C-alpha cells in the first residue's frame, strides 16, 4: 500500500478538517468512563469513518475487534501506521496475535527498541481531526464494563477534535516514527518518513521521556493549597509520594485511590513502600473493591483547577525512559467531571461497593542465612544474615544470651530481595547466643522469624 505523500496528504487533511468543522455532527471532545459506558463503540466508529489516515501507538492490543476494523479500513485504501512493542507479549499473550494480524494485512509497523517501553495508548484520525488517548490499553475489558459499577477497569479515556491536541499528537507520532528508538517491524519497504507538517505542541501536553512527567507534576503538587485527589495504578517513584506527604504536612488534605494487586506484586515491591509511607503520614488511602482493575492515572489539584491524566504511572520509568503521553488540563468542566467521578468511587455513591478502606498488610517471614542454627562460631567478626522477605523494608533485631533475646536494634533499613546483615560485637567464648529477626513494612506491620542459636 502506497501512502499519500506528505504535502498532498497535508492538503487533503486541511480540506477535510474544514469540511468536518462545518458540520456540528462531527464535533467530538469528551471523556468516556468505562466504569459504566461503552467506550469501545465510539472508537470503532472513528476507525470505520476514517478516509484519510490512521496512526496509532500502543503497549498492547488484545481485542481483535480493533485489528479487524483497522484491517478493513486499510484494505479500503486508508493509510495506517502502527508503533508497537512486542515485549508486551510476555504478560499479554494475545498481543502477539494482534500484531501478527496487522502485519499479515500489510500494514506498516515499527517497534520500540530502547530500554524504556512504548507505553502509548493513542489513535490519531487525520481525516476526522480527532485523537483518542488516555490510560486504557486496547483490551476487551478496558473500554467496556462487564457490569457497570461492579466489574470494570478504572481508566481515563479522552476523545477530542481540538486541533492543537490532534496536531501535537500528529507531530509527536511523526517524531517517533522516524526515530532510531524504533526499528522496522513489518511491511516497511521504504525508510520511514514524516507525514504531517511540524506543529507547535499544545502546552498542556507532556510527552516523556523527552519531557519529565514527574518534575512537572511535583512542581504543581508543591504549589497546591486546597486539596489533592489521585487515582493511581502503580506508585514506585518516591518523588510523588514524598510530595503527597509534604502536602499533607503543610495542611493540604490528600486522598489516594490505588490498586491492591500492585500493592502486593513482587515485581513492584516499592509500590507497597510508597503506599505504606503515605498511609503512615496520615494520607487517606482507599483500594479498589469492585471486580476488575484500577488502572487509573489521574490527579486533581483543587486550588489550581488542574486535572493531570494520561498514560504515566507514578514510576521512574514513566518519566525517564518510557514513551508516554499526558495532559495537564486546566478546564473547569473537565475538572468538575473528574471530581464527581472521584467522589462517586471514593464514597460508593451508586450503592455499589467500588472502593474500600486501605488495610496495610504484613511482609513475608524472614528467612535466616546464618550463623547456622545450633552451630559453633568464633567470637569476632560475626554477622547475622537473613533474607528479609517481600515487602519488608525494615527489621527489628533481637540478640542475647537468653532464649527470649532482647531487642538490640530497631527499624534497621533492609531491601526485600537482598541479603541483610547485622554485625555483632565481640562475643564471649563458651556461651550460647540467641537471635531473632522481625521483618517490618513501612506501615509497621510485622512478621517474626523463629529464634535461632549458636555457640562460641
């Protein structure tokens, strides 16, 4: 399939935009809430109605409805470009099939080859001057609730035909399409080229990793004077949690709604560290109670009337290495919409239990390494060694010459996946010594190991 040359396509695009603007029926600037709305239908309609070109980038796509719709438009002569990341296949195996379907149809595709993943979730419709973007991956469950308010995925999904937003995404997509951060994946018969004029970026938008999401957000957190509400899927970057704690300490109420599977995901141990710290600082924390997943990424800053949303989680990768898209929107109507949505979930206003109070959980039991239980040691250079266990970030150490040894060190910092050590003083020959480790979370929940002993 030969794509429309850039200059000719730009002319066609300009004419199409004028025509679309002349008809109010084409206007589209709204948020869609998949907790009770079908957000997939309008996206499929946009695909079906496109006549000029579709560009999309995503972390994963599992819903075959999208690939079928895209392939149908491509076969009708509509140019399509796709930015992908096959590394998503590991945790999202259906993505492999969707990528193959697009590739087999002859659609040009490029893949991310940097250490940071392609974390976009966006589709650009050139002829309709519209972009869909947000935090929702293209799965069967992210855009449509299985049961409204009961079984759904928390997301922010935006459809907009605001030219400054659409054009910004066009330019950024072109930037990535021709970037060395991406390599050819399928159907690239010629070197990648830009398809749009280079537009000025809308100042509300934020595109990591070339722009820092964290720095921009934290600056606004620190300026907030009234209230902060946040819905956040993953929280592993302490810059965000530190700023929330600082806001609380200066008298700003803070409420956090997050996801319990992340809180106990062994691949993201620092999520619990951050959530527990905020809870201990007096921040109100609630967890998802509905079926499904809280995949939301939303921050509301009340005195500034600002809504922050997009694809970035509160992680270091989401600001420094991953390809992301976010909006820092100052708009009273949008803020009111998000505020009502947050309060509905926080207070279970529909009568359905969408959220529940956060209850901190304990860590794993520590696993001792040495000295060996019942063994013999010298009197100098002895160290207690143990594996703290998942979600243990502190430890209390008990040591002495009685079977119920006394506390000798409190809140020793440990790392969950690393062996921890505690150096003992010079010991007395011919004695039996006893020791015990109590692992602790940042919320001071504990799990005690047994008592071990050794002789000198």
